[in-house]
């Protein structure tokens, strides 16, 4: 009996062939090149810091706006208080002009329509320091004298003494208090009657005459005039609102 024969002498069946199994291939995950990772990381880092920069810039702008609209007003109120105190002290010593760190102070301005507590110092000139501590006297004409007593002030920020100038009406009083006397002027025009470009200087003349033949001081009010100037709009503008008035009374200061 051969190895392939069965006990009964028949040949043994051949075993079925086993299929060949292909070897399993293991795929390895390719790692990203280091340069690619850096390329992705760099734009993200730039975007992050750019966003931080924009946020910081926005906060800076908001801070600047807050300072302009609230901070400068608070600061100017403090300066006005200091100048008024210096004026009262200097007048008590017989000084007509009192030197302060913001300029030479000569008077205190009262406008009843702006409230009974409105009392803003008048300093000589129209520099930024002067206008941040009160109103500026722009011409040589002293209060109560013949000529044009010109006062300029901010309408917004830095104490904004002329914030309500557009509300002035003909007939309103403007009182200028000095060491020697209080001078009462009555307005001939309202706060919205005349708007001019800042380049027009005829309103500063001793006797203002409108070259266009429009609003100007009346001819029959005498030679002792007052002119108030401020920005015609709340925000930045090159135009000026102008109000004219004339002297009606002077009262010597008691004592």
C-alpha cells in the first residue's frame, strides 16, 4: 500500500490546493514636512498679532475721544477755577491784569442765558493754552472802551464755554466783570444769524462792516461793541458763528 492509497486499495483523494495569501501591506501615515507646519503656523501668528494690534488701536481711539469730550472739560474746569481765584486775589491787590500759568487774565465773563453760575475767566490772546483755561480776548480794545471787544471760546471740549452760543437771542445780556467795573452789553444779533469762514477777519475790525452787506452791528448802537466767536458746528469746522452786541451800562466795582 502506497502512501496515497486508502485501506481498500483505492487511491487517496488529493488535498485541495490552498490559495496563496498575499502579504498585507501596512500603510504608514506620512508626516507633514516641518516646513509645511511652519507655513501654516506663521499666518495664524500674524493674524493673531494683527488682531491684537487692531484692538489696541481701537481702544486708543476710544480713549482719545473720551479724553477730548470729558477729560479736557474736567481739566479746563480746574484751570478756570484757578484763574478765577488768581483774579480775585490779584484784584484785591490792585492788579488790573493778573499773570497766570495759562496767560494774562483781565476779566470774568457772565452770560445770564447760560445760567446764573456761568462765570468764565477772560485771558489775553487766543492760544490753545488760553482757550483751554477760559475765553480769549483777541483784540487790543479793553472792555467798556470804544472799539470792538472780541471774545473767542470753544463750543465743544476744553470747558466748552460757548457750547450754547447758538441759543443766544437779540436782547440777551453779556456782562464783563473787571477790577474797576462791570460792563453790560446787549446783543444785537442771535447765535444763528451769522456764520462765516474762519478766513474772514472783518468781524475783528474796530467797526465791523460785512463786505457782503449782510449781518453786521447796527449803525445806531454807538462805538462800544462786543463780538463773540466760536465754531459753528459741534465737530471740527472751518466756519465760525458770530454774535454782535453793544454797551448799555457800566457799573463801578464797589470797594
